[in-house]
């Protein structure tokens, strides 16, 4: 049994000075899962990370975590100190785009290309290519979470071993992230409520429970007249006929007590003067879009907020939940708080930070998931989780999202930005059948990314790496 040291820029909540919990991001989730694989091989994981505040030592999730203060303009120096303090073979779990002097015999991980901003200066991108070449020269293996980094290495760098960059896509626990239990549709719930009230009225007068209107079963009558907007509609002739039949029926309530869908007979007659009688009813719950991402620039928070402005104004029964970490005090964090606080539809905007095990509830309460990344995306955990829960996903065509979504088959892919994002969301809000179809194929896709495959592949990589590092295999857990 030996120690395996993971070096990273983030693991515990260093952004919010909460060192007692793992920060709710994809990188941090990845490291937590990797520590589990290391334990299964009989070894002890430890994490060394950068600290935006003071140096610290903590223990969370049964993992020793060491925090290092650093100069933001000299990240490689901090990684050198972390490597020197490491008690075992080293895995560089982030920042491979930095000019790091790697400890010989170490392993690296790339979580996606974060230098894919179109406006990033060409000189900076050329420097990144040089730093990736340095990583290829200094690390025995690099694990990539998506195909794009692997392709970048082959296109922009040189290396002799074709197996040096290993593709292991991120994964999801499909046995945990399952579709929500079936919900009754709006039509069914409204039909049941209508029939229950109808039967209660009839039973009080000892009338037969099977009510018919003009020879039609009441259930069919209601169901056929509820449109896609949740509005019960009858044309003028139907209103008049129904009112007359109710007037002639042997019902001993007064006219003010005779109601159909909450309207009295007199009100129905009055509405008969209009071309269409519309009875608006509220569904059991509003349609919900979930943004299960960290609230940050690269994760597309700005286009998401702009899209939310338009969507909430257009659809009064829509809610949007921002289900991700927010760095309090940051420019983006303050901007989001102000936007939410002053929004005219603030009551239909939710923001909540979930633990890794609780985020499933957000997916189960949602109808659509949106992953509007602008840049810097690997194989998104949030996208995989939403897909595994059977949600239709609208995602930008950035990074590893292209590996997951086939546009129009298991989700919708759009260019990053507000216009295309809004149009795709409107399309799904208005089309329940397409939401259901995309969600079915999303779940099927997620099954091929089950975490069991990920653990197996990482176990093989670690066994080889640790054997080369001279760390004897421990007792398997």
C-alpha cells in the first residue's frame, strides 16, 4: 500500500474559502472519482491544490488535502512546490497548458481544451501548443477526457508513441442518474380533477356517476378540448348547447352553484357571445429548464441569462433553475445576483447549489437541460447526467459536447451564443413530443458512458503507471 499524489488547481472549495467540502465542479468530481479508483487498487490518494487564500491542510471525503498559496502569474512555481511535497507518484490533474517542469515518471490528465476562445490571440495559442509539447515530452502518459485534445496533440505537436495520449471519456453512474418516475400529464390530472368534481356533484343528488354530455363521455369531452397550451376551449355553439343541457338537467342547485371547469352556467352563456370560450388552467407544475453548471463565463452564463430574459417573458408558465456553484464576490457572481434580484420574473428564477449526490433531484424536476458552454469544455458531467436522466439537452457545439450530442437525435447542438440557444430552447418548450423523443435517445447514449467502463479503463492505466513508478500493489478494497 502506498500514497498516490494528485496535483490540481482546484478540489475543495478554495474559491469560497470552504476547505471542508469538495467544490461542485467537473474537475473536482473527476478527482473524487479517481481517488475512489486509487483506493480500490489498495493505495491512498492525497490531493495538493492551489489556494486563493491561505495555505491549508484539510481532510474531506477521507482524503488528505493540502492547499498552497501562489502567484497567479506563476502557476508553474506552485506546481513545483506541490510536486516536491508529494508523498507518492504524481498525477498532474490540471493546468497542462502551463509551462510546468514535470516530475519525471509522472502521469497527466487533460480535461478539455480551454484555449479554444476564438478571440484568444494567436500568439497565446502558439504558446499553449509549446506548453502541451512540453507536457508530452515530460509525462509518461496523458489521459484525455475527450477526442479533441487527442486530435490537438496529433495536429500541433510531435510524439513517437501513438498510445501516449489515452482517450478515457468522462462517465456517469447510470444506475443512479436515472429518469424520473413517470409523471401524470397535465391532461390526465386536469381530466381527473374535472371528473372528480363532476361525480361529487352528481353523487350528492343521487345521480348516476357516468355523466354524458350530448352523448359524449365527460372524460373524452374534456380531454379533446384541452389544447397544447393547457387551455380548455369550446366554440360558441358548444357553449350554448352545454349551457342549455345543464339548464334542462334535473339538478337542484341554484344557477350560481352549477359550474363547469370553475365557471357558472351564466358565465358560460356570457362567454358564448365570444368566438371561443377559453378557460385557463394552471398545470400541476410549470415547465422547467435546468442550467446545471457552475455560474461562470466559460460555462455560458451570459448567453443563458439573455436567453432566460426572452424565454421568461414569452412563456408565463416557465421556470428556470440555475443549479450550480457560484463564487460569491466574483464579478460574475455579483452580476448574477443583481440580475436575479432585480429581474421582473425573479419568482420564476431559482438558484441552488447541489452536492454531487443531490443534483439528481434538479434533473428530476426539470423538463429540459441546457449546457451553453462558450469555451473550455471536455466531456461534460452535467451533460452526461442530464442525458442519463432522460432529459433533452440543448448544448453548444464546443469541445467534448460534440462527442456526446448528435444534433436532432439525442439532443440539440447550437453555436455558442444567445440567438441560437434561445431558438433551440423555444423549439423544445413548444414541442413536448420532441422533448420526449430526444430524452429517450439521450438515455440510450448515456448508457455507453457508464462509470463502470471508466473505472475499468482507469484501473488498467493506474496499474501500469504505478508498476512503472515502483509502487507495489496494495490490498484491493
